[in-house]
C-alpha cells in the first residue's frame, strides 16, 4: 500500500456551509490560491448546482488555480452532475464528486427510496460522471450509520461503475476511533475492487473526534482524508486539516506516512480563512491557536529557554509562525514598508500599496510599534476588499452615561463628501443609522464582535460584524481595524455595506 496520504480540502464547500459564513467569488479564489500554495491535493471548490454564485466560484477556481485537482460536488441526478462538470471541466485535473445517502434513516425520511433504488442511482450517477472525466469520487452519505452489508453493496457497485475514489463519511460525527478503524478494515476486506481505488474518509467533529477518527481510518488503510482549514464546516465542523497533517508529520515514527503539504504555509492559510470567513480561531486551538506555542508557567518558560524541545513537540516555524515581531514604526519609510510586505508574502499593486501605506502612517501616529500582525491586518482588512462605493472621511461621536449617543459621519463617494448625523441606543447603533441615512439602505446589525490583534493598551482592535438588509436573509460580513473601536465599527459597517452594493451590482460575485 502506498505511504502517501492525499489531502482533500473542503474548506470552500463544507467549510463554507458553516453557519453565518458566505464567501464571494473573489474571496473563494483567494483561499483556493492559498490552498494550492499549501499543497493540498484536491480542492473541493463548491456545490455548483446550489446557486449561480457557487457555480461561478467553482468555474473560476477551476480555470485559474493550476496544478491541483479541482472537485465539484453533485448529487447522483444528471442535472447536478452535468452542472458540476460544466464548472470543473477547465481544471488541470477535474474531479466530479457525487454522493447519495446509504443509511436507513436517510433512505426512509429524506430520500424516500428503497435500497435497490439507491444502488441504481449511485451507479447511474457514477457512470454519468465517468462519461465526462476519469476522476470520479463517490460518497456514501451517512456511511458510518449505514448497514455495513448494504454499504459494501453500494460501494462495490460504484467501483464497478467507474469510481476512482470511494469516500466513507462519518457525516454526523457519530463514530469513535476504534469503531471507525474496524469499519474501514471491514470495507477494505469486503468490497470487491477496493484495492484499485483510493479509500477516503470525511469526518465531522460533533463529539470532538473528527481528527482522531480520520487518523484511525488512515491507520486502517484510508489514503485520502477530507477536512477543512481550522476545522470549519457544518455544525461542529470537519476534521481540521492542519491537525491531521501535523499529527502525521510530528508522529511519523508511528504513522510512517507522507502528505504533499508545505507545512510552512499552514499558519498563513489558517489566518486567511479565519479573516475571510469571519470565524475566529479559539486561542487554545491545536497547531494554529494564538496560545498553541505560548508558555505561561515559569517552569515551562525556563525549560523552553534552555532547550525548546522540553515543552515543544513542534517547532512554530514548521507551521509558518514567524518570530520577528517588532518591525516598523512612525519613522519607517515607504521602502521599508514595502519590503516587509514582500517578506510577508504580499504582492500589492501600486494603488493598493499607496492605500496600505496611508493606513500604516495613520496607524503609526497612534501606535508606537507596528508588528507583522498589524501589517497583515491592514492588508487583509483594508486593502483586499471589494471596490468601495463609500469611504470613511471622518467620524464624530458624542456618548456617555447621561446623553443620547449621537454620531456624525462623513463619507466620500468619489469626489463627493456626504454628511449625516443620527441618534441611537448606543454609539455603534448611532453610527450605523447615520451611515444608512447617507447610503439610503436600511440594514440590521446581525452580529458584532471585537478582537485585539496585538497586545498592549494601544492595541489595534478588529471589529467583525454581519449585516443584512431589512426583510432579507443574505448576510454580509464587514471588517474594520483601528485603535479606536468605534472607528473600527464604522469601518467594518461601511465595508459590509460596500460588499452588499458591489454584490447587487455584480450578481455573479
Ligand atoms: Zn461534511
């Protein structure tokens, strides 16, 4: 058996199904490019039939991201499969990933199909996909709760029909590691033709065992694992790719297996996904959490200073966490600024660089030390955003315990300066209302959160919020940074409104 484990990334499909997350085409493309740099083998770019936006995203990624397999998800019906093919066909290596549920619960309550009908649908779907491409993955949804004999029958039929990868998902995160390993072994022993295909697993984290289950399956013979960056996804999420990869690497003595992942890109990928999805990473998250390499106890600190391996099993540089911290300040020039950005891996256009530099100068007036994290925040929050219809010109707030919070906001639209004032039940509410008066939209604030990007009293605060137009469901996420949380809120709100306007003007985004 091969000692190579294929990494199938579903951040853009299952991950994007995380509650509250919706990415536009541009954001998905940016994540896909980074996934390719990370070295994943397969990018599942979306579920093309579900919406024109999803279709467009998969198609764009297939065309633009080279050197990687791009998969599109489809149910077994021909409409789904044809659409998936249309979206992935221009990829270097296109894959159609088709699925149908095999558990009795799903057959009875969701599909209302007999077992024979499911086998028939699976075979027809795989054959249809196979008529387009040689690379066809078949998934038996809810496999871990399916009758093993029936599951084996479906998998065998799918292989015979031409599937080249067979995926066994623990769709609802119900399996335990020992049980799942046995299950995989059983399939390996029972299913005819299984040795000719790649066996894959797709685990969910409802009981916190997605990574453990994936690793158990690998030991039992699975050679493709599906997962998402930061473990995002439906409900409690998918198996976290960075954890699986670092477990295989750190414990290669035990697993003896390899992946194609360039581990030094892990941290950057994790941060990009967190920024663009608006899903924060818990500080104690394995591998990529803020505290993953922090040592608090004096005994530990002393140990690490004497010899890092006393308390560290992974070297932070292995996952791409840079050590340099203090970099720039008030007196740093444009040249130093640009070269630091290049070192951090950003290539900005002249126009973007000018904007970023202006924000940097503005920040340097208020904050003494500008760290790499600050620079990343400036670039990711302020520069890489959709074309802005409105930009913040100034903000004035009056607030306190005995006054009605009032905001006066000045926005520019092109050359024009537009000004309005509004009262609210808090200063953030007042800001939103004043912005709405200018833009003519009426939005509700669905969520609002703040994070300190770096430590210290002059820390840069990052506000992430979500808005929706009144009477509409679609959410738009906005981010803004500043040392002043009200200004950060205003910037985030305007960012979200700009995204909304841009999407309404460009429905394909
Ligand atoms: Zn899933």
